[in-house]
C-alpha cells in the first residue's frame, strides 16, 4: 500500500509534535541476576494492576505485550505515575 500526500502530512504532524506531558515509559523485566533488561511491552497483568485498560493504554501510546506473563512491581508503579500525570488536567 502506498501512502498518499495526506498520510505523509499526518505522519509528519504527529512526528514533529511534542508530547503533552512526557514520553511513555519503557517496560523492563528482571533477569534474576540483579539486572533488568528492556521488554517489548507491558504485560496485561501489569496494566490491570495499575488500573489501566487496553484502550487507555493504546491511546496513551503505551507498548503492550500480550505474550508476557506476570508482573514486575517497578513497571506497575511507573505506569501509575505516568497515567496520573497524563490524565491530569492541563
């Protein structure tokens, strides 16, 4: 599928516009050796523990990885802080 002029215009508008508050956090996971590595996205359990449904997560630009299982407590606390600041009235 080829992009037309309107698609490119919309892409550049979104790419050049700054985030309203701050960038979405990136998820990590613990390797068990006192080390963390970046994850593809937040697990559904982490979103649920933070009180976020999938529609809100997608609207806020949060990465979601449905194949990840379990929760990592720092991810949940970062999600709560991000959602609190993102949904705060301007």
